[in-house]
């Protein structure tokens, strides 16, 4: 039996993740779904946002459905999400941005760079070490090249090699991997890329970049499809996989039943594809499009549907499509 860990997280995670879980349960009632609590709420209750036993429990799952978490204001804290990504070695963060005229896959190195976690802070200076390794660069380059080959597209390497030696290192490794495998490839400075991807999204297929640049670029590109409420992500390693919406926990709108659950539902669709159910993933995407086309939309889309109501409409569309 396949096991799916469900982490609601904090804020709107308690609203959008149950919607995504209901979709998964409809399509795969035979899966075992079990909750794991990490994040700010866990910290408030126990004094620790994520424990070693929590990590061990996540490792028992075939896949993880994950909601956004709020990092507690702890001294010498480490982001819960970063800790989980490192502990499970989820080195490839895949963030698809897709609409009628373009289909972009942003491939983000997920375990090092400016999110390496090697930091120190004093009264007069704070330092974060940007770590870019050959191992990390080569394996994310291989992932991006494989995706470009599968999609029959071009690879673009995003970097800031004009000012950062670590980006020269990263860029050269990615370009060499593309050349060795015969994948068409170009490179762009990340600031120019962030503008051009908005102006000419149809010109891009697969984009690979370092950790923080990928985080920012995918947020920028979400504008193309309506905002962060639409964009899912997959965190993939050699043994484990975690799927989460790109947006944060949004505590300002939590508990109001107004959050857009599309990114969470689409993250569930990515989970289905990872588990081998590409048909279920496609049906989920089709159901979302059908519901939006019917005019059932959350407030951020100019509609009046609540989080639960939108989710119920997706479930209804899936049932009618069976």
C-alpha cells in the first residue's frame, strides 16, 4: 500500500491542503494518508517546530503533500522547510509555469547556495555563506538536461556570473552537461532573465538556476498565470519526494475560507504523476480548468467562491468526468 504523508503546516495550509487531500482520496482511496505536524503551531504547542522523529516519519512515506509553514522566531533557528529538504536530500525543486501559449519548467537547485544554512549573526555583522558545489551543480544540471530532452526543448541557465564566481562555476557545469548530451542551451543573467521571461514566456522551455535565484524567478514567473495561488512545486530527491504550493502560509487571510487552493491541488497533481498516475494528474488539471471556466473562482480571481466551495466544485468535476 502506498503511503502519503500529509503536512498541513500553518496558516492557510490548514485550508488548502485538506482540499488537495480530498482530491487525492477521491482518485486513490486505496492510499494510506497519515498526518505529520511540523511548523509554527507545533512550536507553540511543544517548543519545537520539527523533531528528528518527525523527519523519520516523513521518510516512511512514498510521497509527501506539504503545506506552507511559518518559521518560529527562535534564536539560531533553521527554516523547517530547509531542514526537511536537506534531511531528505530533495535537491531538485521543479516549478512548472504553464498556460495556453507557454510551458516553462523552472528547475531550482534546492539544498545549497544562499540557503545553505551556514550563517552567523553578531551585533555589527551577519554573514550567510553561499555554497555551490560540483556535486550539487552536476546533479541539478543532469535533472534539467533530462527534462529538456523529455520535453524536446531548450535549456536556459540563469546566473549572475558577471559578478559572482560561484555562478561562473555553476554556469560552466550546466553548459558542459548540456553540450555533452547535445541539448540546445543558452544562458542569461538572472536579472535580465526575470524581465524577459515575463515579456517573452513562449521563448523558454526549461530554466535551471541556483537556489535563491530559482525561488525568486519562479515567484516572478507566477505573474504569467495569475499569481502565487496557481503555482505548484515538486521537491525531488533520489529516494524521497515532497509536493507543496509555492505560496506561503499567508496568516493574514488564514481561517477566512478565502485562500485559493489551486496551487495546492496542482501540487497534488504533481504527486500523482510522480506516483505513476499521469492520467489522474491530467484529470485533476482538467477539472481545475473546467471549474474556472464555469466562473467558480476565489476572491483573488475576482470571484466569490470560498476555499472549500472551490474544492467541492473540483471534486464534482472529477466525479462527473469518471
